[in-house]
C-alpha cells in the first residue's frame, strides 16, 4: 500500500513538473533572419535551463537593453537569476570595454560553448541585436511552449549591419491602426533588427495626430463615414447627415507612449506631415488654406482620390504659419532628428489658377510651380533646422530644387535617389516595384484585394539591391539604406496589415542587414519556412507567398538549353509542358530551345495555387 502511494505521488510530482516546467528540447540547427555576417556552428551543445544564471558586464540590470532582455525571458517562462561573477555556466550580457571597430555601434558577437552563452557588443543597441539573434536560436514555438531545458548547438556569431537605415513605413491615414497594433508593428521590426519607423500620419483620408492649436484637424479631419464593409473604390457616397464613425487619431500621450516603446526597441520614430498635397483632411477642417478661387468642397476621403488635386495655397502666408505651428507641436514629441515633410504627388492645377500662388511665384522670381513647392520645402527646412531637425521628402522634392542637407526618399524608382546621391544628398531607397508591400504578393486571383495591377513577390523583394545603379564610393556614402512601405487603402484590419507585411518584411530586413555575398535565395526560403512558424507562434498573420514559378536557363547539349524551374514556397508542386499539352510534374532541369514557351501550373497541398502561366525561354 505504502509503495502504491509512493508511486502515485511520484507520478503526480513528475506530471506536475512536466506541466509547470515544460519538457526538454534540442535545437538541431539555426535559421536566423537576417543572415549574420559570420556564423559558425560547432559540435556539442550547451543546455540552457529554465532558470539561467545571468551575468551583466559593462551594463546594469536597470539599463534599457537588459530590462528588455529580462522582460522577454520572463515572458517565456524563464526565470533568470542574476549572479555577481561570470564564472561557471551562465548567460552573459556584455558591453565591451574596448571598442571593436568592425562591429560598430550596432554589431555584436554571440558565443555558445560548454561554459555558457556570451552576447557582447560595443553598445546596448548592439547587445539588443545580439539578443534578437539569440531569440531566433530558441525553438520556433518558444512564445507558446514552456521548456525545462533547451539544448543549443555551440556556435560563434559575429555580425553587424550593411545599412544604417533599415526602415518600415506604416500609413495610418488611409486606415487608422490603434496603439496596440502600432506596438506590434514595432515588435516585428525589432525582431528583424529594423530601426526606423516611418509613420505616415496625415493624408487625404484622415489626420491622425492631436494638434492643440487646430482642434478641427481632429474633430473633423480625423473622421469619415464608414465604408469598410464595401470594396475600396466602390464605396457609396456619404448620406446627408451621416455620422462619421471611421477613423481616430493618436493623442499626444499615446504618441509619447509609442515613441518610448520604440526607443526601448532601439527604433527611431520618423513622423510624416505630408504637404502641400494630400491635404483633403486639412482642407475640410480649414478650407481657408485652399487656393483663391478654388470652390471645391473638400471632405475627408473614404475611397480612391485620384488625381489628388487638393493642395495648400503657397501664396497664402497663413499656410506656412499653420505648417510651422504644427511642427512646433510635433517637434517635442519626436526625439528623432528627422521629420518627413512628404511632398509627393502635389498636383499643381489649383496653384496655376490661383492669383496668390502666381503672384508669389513672380515675387520670388521662380521659374515654375515646381520651384514654388521647392520654396515651401526650403522654408520649412530652414525653420526645422533652427530647431535641430533635418527633413526627409519623397523624391518629388528634387523637382523644385532642394538644399544639399535634405534627405530624399526615392519611391518612383531608384533614379531619383541615384541622382540625389550624385548631388550629395542623403538617400533612402524605397522604389515601389520592390518596396511597396501594399502591392499583391502573389497572383491577385488567389489573394484578398490589394492595389490593382501590382505585384511584389517575396523573391522580388529578396532580389532588391539598394545600391543598384550607384557607381562611386562618394555616392555610396549617401545611400543610408532603404525601407518597405505599407500604404493602407486596401488594408483595413490589423490582420491584413500583417498578412501584407509578412513574410516580405523579413526579406527586406535581410537585404538591409546582411552582406550580399551571404544572401542566397534557396537558403532564405528554408529559413523563412521556419521563420513563418515563429511568427505565427507570436500571433502574427503571415502571407501565403507566391506560387508563380520562374525559370533560369543555362547552356545544354547540342545547342539546346537547360531550364531549371524555381518557386517561392517550399512544398509547391509544379507541372509543365512545352507546347504539346502533356503535363509533366517538374522533378529536374529539362532541355528547351530559345523562344520556346513553357506552360506551368502550381499546386500546394493538392490545391491549385497558380493558374496556367507561361514562361518564354530566353538565353539569360
Ligand atoms: C507615394 O507613394 N505617394 C510616396
Ligand atoms: Zn494658391
């Protein structure tokens, strides 16, 4: 009897231990995104316990990076125990006493050996990035599962970024996203070592930041009638007296909360106040800021607005005063030294008809209306400079002439950025055909609605080279980096925002962090498959990817060519024929002739995922 009680008790204890402390797990290999500069995995494993001993050196437990790291560990049911000496086995977090120039301010090293884990860097920022890599060494489901012991292969990592500007943009005007979703976006950026959050706060579809001096920007400009149940572009007009229930704005307290949250993740927040165009929300609230003779009744938009004719009057002194007043309220909220002043797609029709704008142009001896926009930009740049801020503008600001200190965000392609770098301006590359994540990521027939006639696949993002077309070292110096942009006309839920961002943001992160010689598509594709599990385990919705195959060709025998088919999603099955209609499952490269057509069909899990698609054989 006693034996039975003992046995039952033992079983209960073991069961309790399993439930409360989890089970042991062994990590087989690492799949880090972005790919580290150097990473060597060695024989042997270190076992991380659920209560790891932790030692910090050159940084204290109350410092930003360590507080973040400990909070994350605790969030995954680790119970870190701080120790005063680094001897024995422990997790060490070190800020180097001697500056390692190759690592710079953002680089780090990780060593996992028999005596523990050491993450070291020149700065807390570097330590933070080292920890992000370490997180990806833990099992993919660490956010959900409780493990008693995690066996980690020995390794040595030495890593630093290729670009300083690793940005992600979010348009909160076309659709408003609340504080918690913005924080989730920042978490995502941090996970992949991105460091600039470009917050598109104003546009024709809503003004999203509290401004005390102009309350109608919020009372009127932040709200519109709700048409989210109708397709963008097919929205019914507003009814007389219809209540405006769609929209919102961030209070100053919320902005401060988000900026602080970003800072804890080493992310700078760059606010965008877009002028002189994209201003329907401003002009509905303050119609006097429109051009003389413009009798349009502006309203906050809730569907496509094209061409975007709304423009602030450049000849009205109140307009510059208004913009400067707004900047006066913006500046104290955002510690980042950049403010984005927009400047894109400002249709000048109203200026051309406006006696005040025309008079201003003549008075300033300007050649055309582009230069009139240039004058506004320089006015604002000088105003902001006096307060220690630099401007960023979309590449249209080049059309009106800019100062050498303005940073140009090249979106209509890379040409604007290449030209600007030649003139000595700093540049952020964000060409739409690689960086616009509001574009479809796969064949539109299989996707929720997005920007019509658009396609930016994961593979396309991965092929993006921010330095393409940059010829000289002095030009190279001006390319700060790049970013992905998420315009939200077609994106009206947080889940959809994530679906469009992911996994493409992972490819962008690797483009910006990893050396090109370390980037290899097939390898990335395998890592992304594991990254997807990690993301989903962290409650992110991840896009399905494209199932459209592509081909590469090399010389075959007898003057023929050898076609190799590729696809984005591991596990895709591709069938093909070359004109005879006999569909064959693709297994290996096959012979073709130049000019021949290859027809393909793609399946995944037995479902058709890409309709018949034609590839023409070329010699490249
Ligand atoms: C833009 O896409 N209008 C910058
Ligand atoms: Zn005017």
